[in-house]
């Protein structure tokens, strides 16, 4: 009996290890569903007008009539952190300077979301030392990011949630750092607008 037990125990240990390995949770397991849930939860806040959230239809859909098939993926979600004093919005061909940081939704290893891009020199926004990044016309930006920029005035600082449909669509995702179906979270401050063919000096000073 003892010999049989000694023979069985190593097998059970191997089976336990195999099951433990198979049960390991990956960083991006069920990622599409997690991101959809995140978007739906923010959309619910925006629809209820809670916590300062609102929604804006994507700019390339602005000219269309309200369609019955519009979903939560067709909007960006905005939480206004600071109101600017500007009086005009950028137009499609204008360039801008903006401070921003872009994150994914919170995950197992990144409680505040993995940072995939930023204009800041560190991970903390410092307006006195950070130089706002010069960005070309809206038609060269991600649709969701452009929608936010084109609805801001100089001095506005917004937190913006962009569904994957208006960010890096799975069919055209160029970045291995951003998994497919990722919602994008941006903190953006619009600093300056350069009018197309009029403001030719875009030097920061």
C-alpha cells in the first residue's frame, strides 16, 4: 500500500502543476469582453450625466442623420477636467499643440492602465516644463482623438475614452503594444491652435 502511494503521489503532483499552469491568468485574457464592459460602463455614466461624463459622436459621423444602429462604439466619452478660455475649435486641416498621455484600461499588472504614448517628459504632467506636442491636421489623427480635439478650445483639459472602433481598429492596428479591441484612455490638454495656411510659425515659445 505504501509503495503504491509513493508511486501515485508524484503523478498527482505533476497533474496539479499542469492544472495550475493552465489556470494562470494572462494579462489580456478575455480582452475584447473586458474592454466592451468598460466602454458600456462609461457610456452608462455619460447617458445618466454622472461624474461629469458626456458623449460625443465621432466627427466623421457628425454630418449623418441619427442612425438607429449607432452603438456605444460610435461615440467618445468625455470627462471635462478643466475649462479653457479659447473661443474657437480646431478645424479639420488645422494643426495643434497639446499635452497628452494615452493608456489602456486597467489590467492585472497596470492598475491605472498601461501607458502606450505620452507627450510628457515623465509620467506626471508638468505644464511648466513639458513642451506640448505639435500634431498635424485632424484627418491624420485617430478618429476618436480627432473628435476630442475638434470639440475642444484652447485651455480645455479632458479625459477621453475612445472605443477600439474609433481608435486602433483590429484590422489596421499597427502596434504590438496595443492589443486588438483596446479602448484607449487619453488625458488631453489643448494648448494652441494653428490655423491652416495662416499660422505658419508653429515653433513653441
